[in-house]
C-alpha cells in the first residue's frame, strides 16, 4: 500500500469516528457524510485512477456513508 493510501486510510477512520459521534448525538441526516467524502475525494482524486488502493478506500468510504444506519 502506498504512503498516500495509508494516509487516506487514517483520514477515513478519523472522519468515520467523527460521523459516528455526530450521529449518536444528533441522528442521521440526508447526504450523511457526503461533505467529508467530497473533501477527501478532492484531495486524492488525482491518484484515484492510478492507485487502486486509493480508489478502493474512497469507494469504500462512500459506500459506508450512504449505508450507515447508526447500528
């Protein structure tokens, strides 16, 4: 795994923790996590098509955001 992919994985875990904490306090909302996903996508999109780990991590985070149900 590339250095950038490892960095992205850490950032995703951090964002997931923040989102879970927010959801516990305030509940879920439409487009849950999309702002956080977009921020990471903008930062790493130049590597999306050349680093399969980056693509896998970003796609996985997107899926997690749209499927998270608070459980």
